[in-house]
C-alpha cells in the first residue's frame, strides 16, 4: 500500500492503494465449473427442508448440470440484458441455481427485497423496480404468498416462475428439466468481465432504489482480492452458516461468492437477528460448525446471550471456527468483549475477529487483517483498489477507483454522472480518517456518513456516527440504536430505538409489547440515570440533553430500517417531526420525555 504524507492543515487530498490484485476468472460460474470438476462430491449449498428438520444438500457436481438446464430455459424464454431475471424470494438453493444460470449465459440477475412485496401495502417501490428493470421472468418461492404483488406488477410480458406454483406461475422444476443445448455453451463463451452479472438495488432510504450495475469483473476480482487479504480461505475449505440476504452485497456478493470462489459449503440459515429468528440460527449452529462466521452487529448481539448460557451451542459454534467477521455497522464493545471471552473460555484463546466496509457500488472495499478493538476501524483498501480522501468541511470524504467499482446505475445517466468525480473516482459519501496519520498502514476509521452529520445553531459540527457509537455502548444493552436530533438547535436530543428482548429481560416480562415497555416507569428511571452519567464532562456536540423512547417499530418498507437492522438517522429525523417537537417543547410536557436524573448512579 502506497503511503501518503502525514496530514496537515493545508493538505486537501491524499491517496492509498491496496496493492496488486491476483488474477481472477472471467465469470463467477467459471469457478463453479472448476469445483464441479475438481470436488464434485463436496457440498456447495444446504438448506432446511420445508416443514422438516433435515438438510437438503446440493453438491458442486450436482449444481453445474442444473445450472446448464436452467440457463437453457432462460434462453428459451427470451431473457436478455433488456429482459433480465428478477428474484423476489429469500435465500434458497433454487434461488442460487437460477442466479448462477443467468450469470452463466450473460443474463443479468436482479435480486429484490421480498419486503417490497410482502410488507408493503402500496407496492410503490416494487413497481419502480419492475418498471426500471423490465424483467422477462420473475421467480418466487411460493406463488400464493406473493399473489397480491404479482397481480399488481406483472403483466403478460413477464413469465412468473415459482417453486410452488398456484395459478399463473410455471413450476421451477419444469425449467430445471429443460435439456441443455449448444446454445448454453455459445452464450457462456460470449460472457466477458464487462458483462453485467447482476443489478443490485440500493436501500432506497433517500428516494427510490437505484439499480447498481455489478459486472462479472466486480464480483470475480473482489473474491480474488479477499482471497489475498484473508489467506486462510485458501488453506481450508470454508464452511459458512449464513442468513444475510442475497439482495444485499454482503450476503449476495461476499458470502455466496466466497462459497463459489473457494469451493466452500454454504448452509443457508433460515434465521435472522430477531428474538424469534435467532432461535432458528441457534438450531442451525448446533448442527453445523462454521469455519468462518459473518454477521452484522445486531446478529452477534442476538447470539451472544445464547452462547453465554448454552454450553452445547458454544462448543459447536467455536469448535472449527477460524475467523469471525462483522460488517454493516460498528460492533458495540460489550458484544466484542463477550465474544472474545466466550471464545477464550471454549478454546483457550479468542477467535480472531475482523471487520470491513463495503457498499452496493463497491462490494467489500475495506478489510482488516488483524483483530483490533478500535471502534470504527475498517482496515485498508482491498488489493487492486485506490482510495482518495478529499477534504470536505471538517471531514475527509472517501472516493474509490478499482476493479471492484460499479460502472454506474442502470438506465440512469444523470445519477451515474453525479456519482463520479472528474478523475472517475466513485464518491461514496462516507467520511474516513487515518487511525494514525504517521502510519497509514495501520488502517482507516469510518467517520460517519456525510449526509448524517449536521451543525448545531452555534455552528458546531455533530459527528453522528461517532456519537451514535458512544451512545449505543453507554445505554447497552437496552438500546438497538439512538437517532441523534438537533440540527439547527441549541442542544442535542435523542430518539431511542429499544432492544425489545433486552428490555423484556430487564423487566422480567417476556411478552410485554413495545408500546407498554416504552412507558414503563422503571425503564424511564434507568434511562434517566444513564443519561445523567452520559452528560458528565461532555461537550455540546457529544451530549444529549433529553431522550424519547420510541413506542412504535421502525419500518423496513419506508426505508427507516434496513433488513440488517441499521437505522436511517436522517430519514427518521425528517419523518418523525412530531417527536422532534416533543423533544424541544419548553417546558417539556410529554410524559415520554426523559431528562437526566438528579441522582445519577456513581
């Protein structure tokens, strides 16, 4: 990695390069075919049989012929770049086979969040996606579950396919039985690194979702980059147990891609980081011991208590584990400490924990190489990528160029042009800073989203990312997140997103609903005392004067909350104006307002 000069007051930009990238395949399915030939009996994918306990498994040797059959079916139905394959269901073996089939013959694969169809009332985002992409085929697992959405957005020009058809959909099994012809081989031969592999949608938290072009080069080079940075991947066949959704880059590009590129086994976890969903994850981890386990901070937080209290689960989880990895947000220190302690207790030494930072436009772009407890550390640029930091107000904006960077947004020239600077660097909107300006090789600190930061009326900048991390740690474990409020105001306040299971445990009541918890006097007293200790010695840009406990869940459908549990700070501030007004009423009248306790804990 090339080193910049130390930061000075006059320096306006500097650059870091991640080093050379190894050679990489021209398409993702090139590696799939490699493993089908080299290790045909090795497990590629596994999932729970619906309604049953046993695992359905698919070997590499079984996968490649099915990919060819499905690819022929896609060709026969006239799919193309202009009429791609859209998948509206969650992670599954059939989903993966269709995705690989499309990419194998140069047809873009478009995974879309099921929430657009299952949790929405108006289907506005789903209509936008369908209108933008113009799919030729749409796959769902069960047609009946998606019937309202399909009836709303699918016209006669779209072929619907379902694993369990009901009315209009073709059966997935009939596509999988299509005999492959020379057309498949010919189409695959035309695939190049510049071929569109998938269209991956942004969250749409600041407007309608954008379709990010992911080329074969992006996906394949990024896996080669990770294989160089994470050398242990080439030493042992990875075993992955993972729930991260494939319509996000973390799950769909990094995790599924890691199994394909490295010949690993991916056990599809049908759980998620909620009080109910983590029970499924626990069942799966009892039976399958991962060698590399990835999750978002909320997922690790949901898992920790079960690992602490369940000896058999802890033994199974840590038995073969070589590495832990988190992304998507900053891991609270108490969760990291717990994982390190549990690993040391179980194995005699903590399991190394790495982290990184990626995006829909850049795949996994930063990654640590060694464990660190430094909050916000994201490591160095991956091999083959150059980072340019540009002075912006009191921050440094990260801009990226490399093989893993998108060429732009599908059918959106204006946004594509706006996303890149005059040198062709992708402008991330993320702020970063060096951990040690004198030693850039020590890595970078994520310094928040530029769009999240704001000024108080005094002109003082508020770094929301840094403050949020401090708050989540200080009010642990009872908060999931805190939305920092105060733009253009005299002082800061916060809207608290409660950690429902932790609050229920605190009060000794498993079934208490959120709206009752948020009004509980003993919970208010706890927060008042913690708020008082938080305020001690803090400057105005790091101190909340009031809190309000949110008594309604945030919405994934409205973009307030992502599938991975991250809260869109700015959107919540703008949308919940009534709560903001309550926080700043003088004198405070609303009973939901929490002020610092006059008798804080020592």
